[in-house]
C-alpha cells in the first residue's frame, strides 16, 4: 500500500475517524499512516467543526469510546490542543497517538496474564491509644472535634501503603487527600492548642478551613508550612529530589518564604528554589489521572510504582532520562499504562511478577 502523506487527505481521514465514519478501505489507509513515524501533530481545520467546544467534545467522545471507560475516568486533553488528533502521550518533539486496534507487544500481552489492578481508597488509622483500624470505604473519614479535659494533645495517624490513597476531614473541617505510601499525624482535637499543627510523610493535598485565631501548620522533613485557609500540595517522598510545596489558591509560608498561587517551592536540604508550575500536573493524582509534561521516565515510574505497588528495573541508565508528556486515567490495570508508554517506540516493558522491567528497543 502506498504511504499516505497528503496532509489534506490525512485531515479528512482523521475527521471521519472521530465521527466513526471510516470505510474499511479508509480504515486500512488511516491505520497504515499511524504505523509511520511522525514528528508533527496532525491538526483538523476549524472548518471540520462547528466550534472549538464541539470539536473538543468530539475528540473526548471518540477517545472514551475507544478506551471503553466512564466519563469520570476518561483521558483528559491538555488545554490548547483541541485541534490535535487523539494525543495521549508525547516524547520530545514527537507525538504518540491513541490508535484503535493497535497491536500489543509480546511483553505486554504476556503481562496481561499476570496483570496488576490499580490502587484503591484504603488506609490504616492508628488511634492515640494504639488501636489500629483498617479503613476501606470509598467515602472519606470525618473526625469530630472532641474536647480533652487533660489539655494534652493526643494524635491519630492515618497511613496509606503503596497502592492506597485516602481522603480525610480533620477535626477543624480541613480536607486532606493522602497519596500512596504517605501518612498524616493530626490531633484528636485542635482545641487544646493555639495552632493547628499536623505532620506528614509522602504526599498530601490540603484544602484548609479558615480560622484566623488558629494558624494551620504542616510539618515535614526540614520544612514548616504555615497557612491560613488555602489549597496546596506537599510532596515529600524520600526518593524525590527535595520536598515540593505547590500552591493552588491563597497564600502559604514555606520556611519563612511566601509562596504565590501556581508556584512551587522546592526544598533541598533547607535551601528553597521557587518556580512557576502547571498545578493540574501536580494534583492529577488526586483527580484520578497520571498527567505528565516533559517528565522523565524515571520520575513517571516512581509514581507508577507507588500506585500499583510494583518494583521497577531499568535495563540501562539512559532509559531513565527519556521525557514524556500526556494524560491517562490511573484506574486501569498496569498493562494498559505500559502499553501506552511502549507506543512511543523508545522502550519496551515487561511485567514479571510485581516487577516492571524496562528495556531498550532492539
């Protein structure tokens, strides 16, 4: 079959694909184009859609149909790329397109027989008296304010293992989302103190209830964050390069430095570096997605390791530095995530037991 290179023809085929109107011959032609290497995204002209919103919805619906997922777990497209056809992942300047009936590699096909399900809403609560309670409800736990006559602070600790996440409402009404392999230690009551101080490990997202009389403080390694009513994320995993505090709304003080919305403070051994960030990437985990932008494969695999409770082995160090970008639901089996990553053609993935082996393409 001759290689399809005419851009106008490809745009026409892409539009018909989104509409679900490809003939058998056209589908073969379109599939053949997908198998060719391309460094540029294919755009569908505005003339093919009534308006931008309609165009976005068309792409959204088509991907949802292909993935067979519910709207709440559908792949989300980045803002500003509504004209790009079925973009799911990118690598360098090249783009990876979601393709119907894409052949699965031998490694991933074999992995399907020993697949690993995604994590779930689960955590362990350790009460002040030492009693441990397994929490597995899909609903968040709520803790009511309890006055203590002794005046002494008593703490509960909520802990998630790998493959777990959980949402909790603290005694003051503050909402906390706890990511995998994380913990939060909080007072049974905030009434016995002039401040609301909690302690975290791993990653947590906060929506803090305002109380001017009692500042809210979050303690992690080498860091103290003071807030008065705001939305922010703290990532303090030991295997990450420093503790990262990202502000979405309001104002926070990180070790004496004020942070503005859409900015992140990176704390490495007590030294702070401030940078602007895409906050949607930061809190994607809370919203049910993997969302990357120019992120190394090593960093991506750390997130996959925590969510699926798997180990990761790289065949060569160079594979760690490959950069990806894109979004996908995290509520699918690990093989589906590995399939999407493998479609870049930059690495192959094999699942052995609970270990993902990343190899060079031969």
